C-alpha cells in the first residue's frame, strides 16, 4: 500500500484558507469536499469555518489505496471594540482606545499620536473615521472603527466699539455662542 503523508497540520484564522499537500501516491481524493478547493489532487485549499478533520485517499499506479488524516483547527477572529465616538472642537485632541487584541495599528495615522497601541491621541482638523486593526496571540486580526467629529469654533462678536468717559458705563453685547 502507498504511504500517504499530509502537510501541514497548522491552525488558521476564521475566514482564511490552509494549503494542504499530500504525498506518496499518484492520485488523491479529499473529504469532506464542501470546504475544499479543489477536492482532488495533491494540493487543495481548505477553508473551514470550524475545526475540521480531512481524509485524503491516495491511489498509486498499481491501483492500491491508503489514507491519511489531517485536522485544520480554526481560531476565531478577535472581537475588537473601540471607543468613544466623540465630538471635539477644532484644535483639541481626544484619546481613543481599542480592546480585544494584543497589538493594534490605526489608520489614518496622520492625525494620531502614536499610530500603534491600544490607546492613541487623535487631533484631526476635520471629522475623521479611524480604523484600528487588532491582532491576537494566534495571529488572527479583525478591524473596528470610531468617528471623531470636529466642530468649528464659534465666531464670537461683541459690540459696540465705543469710547466712554470715566465714571460712565455702556452696554456691551456678545453674539455667536450659547454661553458667555
């Protein structure tokens, strides 16, 4: 009987595929076929959504067959949460924080300090949606986003421009905001 080997026996992140390669025969048929592309041949791509055991049957030139087994373990994607969705006045900064992974990378990086790490300081000049990609200990990644709204500064005016004599008063009126 042919001696069939299969490699690799490596975990994958949910949504990713694993290239499985068999050796030791001339033709190969794999099962279960539902998550394989193709399901025949020496090399197939397995894309399971849960941990799955695959069986490959190899047949040599004499028509003799044997099997090998491999398991593709599926690691879940990290659940990344980021907060807060907030509003700031132009010229101000705010801290935004992500949790759920081990390492983080933020975009767009131009108005962030730093652009990596779980907490960053955002100082945008216009309303900006920031995306953060978090990678967990298994090397799996996922993305979340947060919006920092930027409000313009109020245009304050005061009137009248006037001169007064010592001991007299005048009424000054301000406009352009809600409180003074």
